[in-house]
C-alpha cells in the first residue's frame, strides 16, 4: 500500500472512531473515467417516525454509525490504491459516488441517481443502448436493505457486489441476474486434547488464540471475542468462529488465505455437454475487428477488415485502421505491406527505343532546317512558306524535345514540359500551317476576285498577324492552365493493390479543354484550306500531304485517349510520348521530306521557270473551264 494513501486514510478513521467526526462532502464523490457506487449506513434509524405526508429523509438527524463510516473509508482507500497503482488498470482512473443509506424504505433517491443517465431514467430503453451513471455498486449491508433496492439495480444488469446480505433469495439469478456477494460463510478451528498443538488460522481477531486445553467464553458482542477458560479433565474443546455472519460494519478487518480447487470432470452439465462458454461472443478470427453489440464489452460481432486496412489487437481490436498511402493489405489483415513504386524509367527497353526515335527525329528536323536555310531563295523553300517554314521547323523541334520528359521519376517541371510545352509549340506550328494553306488559296482564287482584300493582307503581313494572334491566345490559355491547376506529379494507388504508379495530372478539365479546342480548331482550318486548294498547281498543291498528316495526327490522339480510358499502368505515359512523336513524324514525312527530296535529288524542279510553267498550265486549265 502506498504511504500517502495510508496517511490520508488513518486520520479519517481515527477521527471518526474516537472523536465522532462527520464526513466531508468531498468524501462522497470523486471524478474518474468510470464511476463506482457505494451505499453505506453512516447513520442508523433506530425507530422510524410515522409521517403524515411524503418527505425526504434527513439521515443527519439520526445516530452516527462508526462502522458505516469505516466501510466508506475502505472503499475510498481501495479506489485510491487502484488509481495510484501502475499495474492495476493503467491509464484508467476510477471515481465514486457514495450515499448515506440510513433507511431501507426512504433512500431510493440514491438508487435512482445511480441508474440514471444524465439525470434521466428511460424505462423502455434497450439494455444494449443504455449506459447508467455507475458501472457497479457495492452495499448496502444486510439482506433486507439489499432486497429493497436489488430489483432496480439488477434490471439494468448493473453489478451489485454485496458484502453483508446472506439471504438465500438473492441467489435467484432470474430475479437478480447481476447480484454478487463476497461473504465467506464459515471458518472452523477445531482443537482436541489428543493434538499436541493448536491450529491457527491467519486472520486478525479480537482475542489471542487459546492455549491447548482451554475453552472460549464469549466476551462482548462479537463471536471471535472471548476469554480462555481451562477445560475439565478428560474433555476436549470444539470452537468455531462464524466469520462475516453478523453486520460487516460491526466486524474487524481480516486477512484470510483460502485456496479452492474445482474438478471440472465432476461437474455435470446440461445433456452431459461440454463446459459452457462464459463469454458473450466467440473470439474473432485473425483479421476481423470487433463491432460492439450491446452494453458489455465482451459482446461483439466480428467484421472482416476490407482492403487496405488492418486490425491491431494489441492496440485497438474494435477498429480496422487504414493503411498509409504507401502501404497495402488484403482483406482480413493484421499488418500492412509496403507498395512498390513504379514509373516509366529511362533504362527500360521501350523507353530507350522511343528516346532514340525522338533523337533521330530531332536530327532530321535540324538537317532540314539547315537544308532550307542553305536553299532559302529557291522556289521550293518559298512555296513551303519561306521564312515561316523556319518557325514551323523550330516548333516541331521543341515539341519533339518535350518527349524526353516522359521518362524518369515525374516532377513538377517534367509535368509542365511534357504537356504544356508540346501543346504550345505544336499549336504555333498548326497556326503556321493553316495560314500557309490559306495564303496559297488566297493567291490563286481570292486575289483575282477580291484584289483589295488581298492587297490589305499582303500590305499588313496578314500571315504573321494570324500566327501572332493564335499564339497569344494559346499562350494565355496555357498560363491559365498552369495557374488554375498546374500539371503536377500524382500517385495512383487505387488501380493496383500492391503498386503505386507515379504519373502526371493533366490539371483542371476546363482549362485543358480550352487548349485542346484551339489545337483541334487550327487543325480543322488546315483541312478546310487544303481541301479548297485541291486543284491548285502541282507545285503548290499540298492538300494531300496536309490532309494525310492531319488525319494521322487525329488518329494518333484518338488511339491515345482510348488507351487512356482502358489501360491503367505506367505505360500509358509511353503511349502519350509515342502519340506526340507520330504526330510530328506524319507532318515531317508528308510535308517537309518531299520538298527536301526535290531540293536534293530533283534540282531541275527547283527553278523559277519550272514553277512559272506550272502556273501557266493551271491558268490555261482554269480559263478553259
């Protein structure tokens, strides 16, 4: 026992026993995680006064009971010992509420307080939903007092632990299902003159044990208090002490060491069956959490933990705790496993093939750029767009470079360069292609019919205004894309249970839709102007090449979006990179490679006379029709 608890208990005991000091208000209640109730007769009503009208009894008017006060201090001392212990109920504090139970018939307000919940008593409340103020109750002393309150306490299945009620009626578990008593009925001490020594039982009593050959003569009220008297010759003594038979408040504290052994094989059970299981519910299997079912903690349902959760029986057996984002688990798990993090690595064979293809594409574009620069003043270069074709080739080179950012661990910079950079530069290229197609149609078909419009277009460099306008519009849309919802790395942990796929989020759907719409609108203009110039001179007729390249571009992206909806793996990023490359390769081989072939292998067609002949033949054909 802790010294502090003893020091606080002994003065209260001495003051009460010797000086008849009354209890303080703080002695009757203590806050805690769980409350215990106590009913002790601190005052005794010797003669009840008849009343003409109902009124609450005032116990202070009656005789103070030292034994009742002793029991109160015993309860307080025991609870303080438990709260101060590091081994008994760690991290849990017990509290108590104690009432003066001075009468059997007029102390029901204390019982109602114990069984209430927040000051209310719901008579029709189900037991599994109802939680009274106290979790257990001790007292009062005596069978009559106990039988008076037991039905109210046990109807809510509140444990009523009693130390002084010996009535056999209280053994009826149907009427009193939660009644428990701690009375030890009888302890016998037999001695006979034939024994050479007396038998001593280790408990503290009122008198010292008599020597051999002496009998006990009662001395006082207690049966264990006696005087020793020598037995006559040729006789023996058989004396007994009935312990805990009388009022507990009138007995002295004792210590008794008793050991019981029960032979289960001698106990007959119903239908000779096995020993009944004492718990409300069978223990859950591994990976199942306990779902409370009723008021008692031993009554529960077993619930299997779902994917990506686990139950830790040593920590919280009632909850399926979720795994961390970097972990996973199967159904019915007790631990979580680490996920494997995957992304499109640079060292993979497919990644190397795509990057090698992008490298070859960049080399081809740079070579064509140099070829066109060397032959800048030739008719083929001028028909390809003149100075504008260099902007087109530069945009294709930058779009190809963005493919390399699909490989390796995604980062914020990589996500921006792989998506936003490609969309911006490829849009500028399409605007150049659209205005180039329109300009050829304008020269051959619109200039003759609307000369003023053509002169204004040429005078104010309409082709550069067109390209600049759509470039600015698309730049604003890309800035909005990055501002509203910047493309950033994402972790996909839902597709595969044991994998985390690193990729890039596209960002806000609305801003992405604006960017895609501008790209597809410019592609539509390219197809429209190319179709309008399908009957132009052969050297200027680019309808077939542009149409082929744009059809390949659209088909590539349709395949990509379809794959994106179906395939959920790290290789969807590889498909995205291949889609971008196929778009650029289609334009390269349908538009720039044929012109480069003429420059290198057919120089006779790269003359002003050859182009002039083609224009004259076209004019003659138009005039005939």
